[in-house]
């Protein structure tokens, strides 16, 4: 095949693949955060940010904006964009300062069996090439455009993960792109797939990101991963009472003999009354849940011919 024909064939092939990719319906984007109001560093307001984000969504070719009053073939995703900060920073060994913009994008969809909610985050940066107000604003706009593309790409990856089979997601856990690994793990945990538990337990060892630790604890509790109970007990050592209560309730949600023994010990002998009370509450809930399950099982057994 001649080179020109080969190039044309490749372009047609990739164009066809992109056109066949699913398009996700989204409602008009909601903006939040005081950073978007009267921000001298950006030089434009919320509507300017909204326009840039709409451009990023359109350029991806994977989103379709739908009006609330229009008929929908599928439930639309509601996107909420938060810009928590814009800042200028210096970096070691670099003569230029850098504009940085942080963005949190929430994706929510209501209706169906259960509501769905996911969050992706991004950080955009651009060098301030000209030391002036206009130069800073140009760098800030470039950083904003970069981060809006980032979170748009991440949103596509997250929503694509929801459409993938368990087998494909398990394979994605070995992907070179950390975002693909993250969204595969999220989705497998949501489906309570057993391959997710060991990876989530491993994450508990890194306590530098408190919010990620909390999300991991929540995922393990949702999965009722009994293999996580020893790791959660280890994590509880030396923690403040507030965080310890979170662990206690997570252990109670998971249940099992090891969880029950731990909760009993804490309820009987912890130094802090609020932690004792939390452990007793979790233990009572665990007993009630177990008794209910036993009664249901007996009822089904009597109902069988």
C-alpha cells in the first residue's frame, strides 16, 4: 500500500473508532467556588470559565449537552465544576514563576436503582513568560485550559470504566496510566469485586493523604471486605478519637468474628467514653444485623417444601 493511502486508511480508521465511541449526555454545567468571582488573576468571570469548559467537553467528542426540558434517551450526568484555587508559585532552579489552577469536577446521575457520584481532580500549570499583569493572566488562562482538558479526559476515563466488564477492569489495574488504574479500582470496589480488596488494603499503608484513606475505608466497608479488618485495627492505633470512631463504625459495617471481638474490646476498655460509645453502638448494630439475617434464613428454610 502506498504511504498516502496508508495514512488515509489510518485517519479513516481512527475517525471511525472515535465516532463509534459512546457519547455521554450531560446537563448544563454548574459552577461553584468563590475563586471564580472577582478573580484578578484570571481576568474573567464564571461565564468565561464555563465557555472554556464547554469547549473542552465539545473537543473531547464524548459529551452531548442536553437541556433539562428536552426528552432524554438516557439519564444525563450533572457536572459540577469547582475551582478551589488559582495561584502563582516559584519552583527551585527555574527563573520563571508558574501559574497554577486546581479543579474538582463532580459527576452525578440520579434515578435508576441508586444515585451515582464520582469526582475527578486536576492541576494545570503554565510558566509566566512575561512579568506583567497581562503576562500573568495569559499564563493563568493557559493553566486553566490545561486543567479543564485534564478533568474532561479523566471524566471520560471514569465513565468509560463503568461500561467495562469485570475482566477488562482487572486487566486495567496493570495499565501504565495511573488514572485508568484508579478508575478501574473504584469501579471494581463499587461492584464488590474480590480483586479490589487487596489493593485497597495496601492503600491504607499510605497515610499521607487523609482524605484518600477515608475514601478507602469507606470502600472497604461498602464491600464488607472481612480481610480488611486486621489492617483497619492496625490503622486505629494511636489515632485521635474522631478518626478512631470512623474506623470503629467501618469495622462494624464489615462484621465477622474478628470485627466483633475488636468492637467488644474497645466498648469495654477504651479510655475515651465517646470511642467506647461508638464501639458499643457499632456492636449493637452488628448483633441486630446478624440476628435479622439469621431470622430471615430460618424463615426461608421453613418456607421451602
